[in-house]
């Protein structure tokens, strides 16, 4: 088993231990909310299953379903968990595996060992689920069903043979548990701090590894190895984006059609967007730096404009502010700096009204982060609705910020030919663009600066520990700074 102490999950003594009280606290919060709606009930959640690669007998490395993970912290596949809303008790159910499993996959784990691993009083086999539910004899089974507002995918409610014999409600649970996941507990914040530190250190390592003799995928490999070797992060939170040169303007570079396979070029920028994942909790950090360690005057102009945008938002975040306002603030600061440097002309207010910022930053300012890199709860009933305006419509949440929300702040500036061409061909928007200067930035690529932050009582706590200013980046890449400066 991966735990070093009974009831604590970890990947070894050099990594963070996760105590069972994290999951106990989450369940307690869930019970408190549900009792206000349907007290005589029991929550039934189904964990994830291993997924085969197409029709083969090879499977993807298992990752637990996030709502199940949030509730129980169980790392094994094909499990169920129930929470008795009346008593708050938790019951875990593990598959009864055949003897042959021990030959190929290792010794069968007895239920007593699962009790110790998860500090759980009630542990059963899956085939005993109906018997336990009948004994509890609660009025309603609450199952989870709803739409993820980022992916558009529907969450499939728990199912098992015999569920039709119970009264099931699949409407109550989803908005409650999704909303609870938005506000992190102190225990969850500890994990997000840890994975942020591991990911930051990995980025710092890659910045010194990168040079004109390397390929993008080699930089990705260094990041993956560092997070796993030093932090116990078997997974990363998403496909690594290692864009160099013109590839740095491809927002989701690194996919199968553009698999981080270009060679780094002297004089070009790298935009590396990568984040580790520890027991499901994600980091999402972006650094932008020159391959040769020195910013050109042109690169410095765009980098400083994005950094000012980033810093303005970091100073403005606090409970009670609207995330849409933070996006618009980032846009305003970016436009002001681009105008000051001669890329744009005219009234900033008119530019904002004309959505000029969307030409240079077509994505949203950032997103919630937690057990998903794009964490749930961004748009729920009763929250502000998604805007239809360019830029704002790409925001993954429009919520009013609250203490212990965790978000990314990731303004960017990109020179994407199709967006520039469309804007220059538009008789109204083109008047704000200084065409000759804009054209000088063709094939420049892009800059993104992404931090992970916790909303505190009166501001933020930044979980990202990487060099940020031009001077800091140049000093770091020249080997002048020590690692402990960022720890």
C-alpha cells in the first residue's frame, strides 16, 4: 500500500501525507448541507473503473473519479461509497476479486486492511451493497447526476443491480456537492500548496534544462520525471503544453496533432504550461522565458505587458469581487500597455467596448482548480450566468469570489494570424490596430503567465514559486539565484 502511516495516504516519507480527516471533513460538510433538504436519505456514489485502450487488453493508468475521491479518498477502481445522512456514517464497498487476481496483480487485500488504509469503520464487498442499504432503511437514495459546465459532459449516476427497488433522487446531490468543492478546506489547501511547490520546482528545473539543443518533448519529459521522482506525482493534471517559437501562440499546444515535437530555437520564446497532480489535486502553472536566457526588446515589451496584467489582478483579488471584473481589469491593463508601446491607438474604453483584447487574449483570465484542473462549480444554478461577449464567454466561472476559492490567474498576449487578419479586415476594429507594428509581431508567438492562488480574507496567497520578472528570469537561467529563493 502507498501509505506510510495507517490512515494517511502518501507516496513515501519525502512526500506529503494526506490524513483521513480531509475526507471526513468533506463528508461532514456534505451531510450538513443535505440535511436541510432531504434528511432521511443516504448518498450513494460509484467510483471510477479502469478503462481499456480501445478494444485491447491494456488499460489507461487508473485515476479515481473526482467526486468519489473528494468524498472518500479511495484509490482502488470499481468501488462504491455511501454516506448515511441521518448518522453521518461512511460505508466503503470494494469488489470481491477472484483468487486468480493474486497470481497476476498481487495478494488480495482483506477488508481489515482497507479499514486501516482509509480509517473507515464500515467496509464491505460490493455484493453486500443492497443488504447494507436495506438495513439502513432510509427514505431516499441520493445519486449524482449533472452536467460539467466546462466539458459539457454528463455525470453518470451510480447504478447497481437492484437499485430500482429503492426510491432514488438524482437531482438534489449534484448542485450541493459541486458547490462544496468550490470552497476548499484547510486540508485540501495543504495538498494544493504541496503540488504547487512540486510543480514550481519542476518548472524551475526545466527552465535551466532548456536550450537550443533540446526539443520541446525533452522539456516535457524533464517536467514529468521531476514531478514523479521528487513529488510522487504519477500523473500530471493535463497534457503538457511545451510551445516554443510560433507554437507558443497555440493555446492548447501539445495535443496529438502537435505533440511538443519542435526543436527549440535560439532567440525564440518558450511558453510551458504544465502542472503536477497529487492524489487527484492539480496544479496549473505557465512560465514564459527566452530559450537563450535573454529577452529581446520585442519580447520584453510583450512579457512586461502580460506581467503587469497578472500583477494588477493579483493585487485586486479579494472576497466579494466578481471574476468577470478581474478579467476586464486584466484586459484593460494589457491594452493600456500595448497602446503605450505603439501596437494600438485610440480610446482604451472604446477598445474594451469593441472587444479588442479578445484579439490578443482569446481565452478567459483563469479558472477554479482543485480535483480537476478546470474544477467544477463554475456555473451552477443561482450563480451568475456565462456571458456571451468575446473573451468573457470563455471564462470558466463568473462567480463572486469567496475565501478559500482556488483559481488560476493566467493573462496572455498572443499573435495569432487568423485573429489578426480578421481584425485588420474589420473596418471598425482595425482602426485601433497599428498595422505596421502589429505585422512586425507576426510569428512572434505568445506570452502567458499563470499563477495558482488561494483567496484569503483580504487578498490572495500565491502558490506559485517561479521567477516572474524579466530580471528574475534572466538571473535564474544564468544560474545566479539559488533554489531556496523560491521555496
